[in-house]
C-alpha cells in the first residue's frame, strides 16, 4: 500500500492545494478528481474543499476496502467512484478490471503516481505504457475540450538514462538550428544527477503529447524529494489549457525548458536547487 512521508505531505498541502484553489476559484462543485489517492485518500482529504466528484483508482482490493471506509468517514461516499486496476490500463481501455468505466468523460484534476518510473523498470513490453496512458488521457480531455491540472509523481533509478540523453541531444540540435549554442548547457545536464534530466524530459514529453491534442502547457513546476525508503522522486505540476483557436498550440520554449528551476522538497520547506545549468545566450527560440 502507498505510504506518504513529510516531503510528499508538504507538496500536497503547500504546493498542490493552492494551485487547485486558484485554478477553479469558487466553482469547486464541478471539479472532478481522477487519481490514485491511496487507502487513506490523503489527496482527497487535503483538497476536499476544492473537489466535487472523486474517481479513485487502486489495483489492490484491500486498499480499495480501506479507501471505501475512508470515504465513508469523510461523508463523501455519494460522490466517489472506486475503480479497480492499474491506472495505465484504465486510462488506455477506459474501463477497470470489473468492466466499469469512469462516470465522467473528462477530469479537472488528475493525480498520477508512477513509483516505477515514467518508463518503468520491467520488460520492454511495459516500456511505453505510462506514456501511452498520458496520451490517452489527453485524447479524452481533448474530446471534451477540458482544461485540467495534472500532478505527476515519478520514482526513478538510473535506468533508461540513454533515453533521457537522446532527448537532451535532440533539444541541443534543435537549438543549434536556431543559431543558439546550447552545448555547455546540454553537457551540464549530462554531468549531473538523473533528476535534472527528468526535469527536462518529462515536461518535454507532456508538452509534445499535449500540443498534438490542442493543449498548451500553461504552467509547470518540478520538485525533487526523497520518498519512502529514500526512493528518489520527482513531482510535476502541469496546467494543461485546451486551445479553442489553435489546432497546434505554441510549443514550450526550449530554452525555458532547460532553464526551468528545480525545487527540492524537504520535511518542512521547499527551496530552489542550488545547482543550475549555464544560461543559453542569444535570442529566445
């Protein structure tokens, strides 16, 4: 079962909750949450004042049982749906292991926890399933023209680093075509811990999928923290704004992507990471 810890609690309370509150202002009764709140439904408890309908996902029957009791204690059973199965499969197939479909066609707040990493640590067959799940999520959101907030928490280990390196080289080549020498910046990323590469890789992928589905990445933030058992974790906040006018919204600026600060969440405070790449000089692409 999911176990939270102080840095995660801090992010949930001091970072995520204010973003939801500001995004939807006073229209909270229409806000639908889809996510993986865990048996104690800590997200839902913390954000309850800003949520209307809740769709809670877990693949563990005992966890769902505890979750049901938690919802009853919160007096919200009449506005909660429980889905059983892997969240990736539910998003791709639009139904759970009991052939039950989500009761809402789109969501306003999405919370995904991929402790196994954005690309997982298993066999090649699982390599793309999380990215495909995000792609299917964006497709459903596009069909309903629904802007939304996505919280994405990712555990990682030093595997698939070659994938992150390839994406960084690709970004460097794109900037080179624009007459900007990003070599010192890209080399800086190669020589620093994986969290810095993920800080670039994940928003790049989300922006790419989003633009293909008429979404503009209106805002994003990146946080690093040590999870339970000291597993390194990244927490991302994405404000995905549906574009009515543009079939292909403006892309995320590559220099802004490389320059985006990484924040570190501790037990009782969040601070900017003191290590940052050298700036790319020249006109903004």
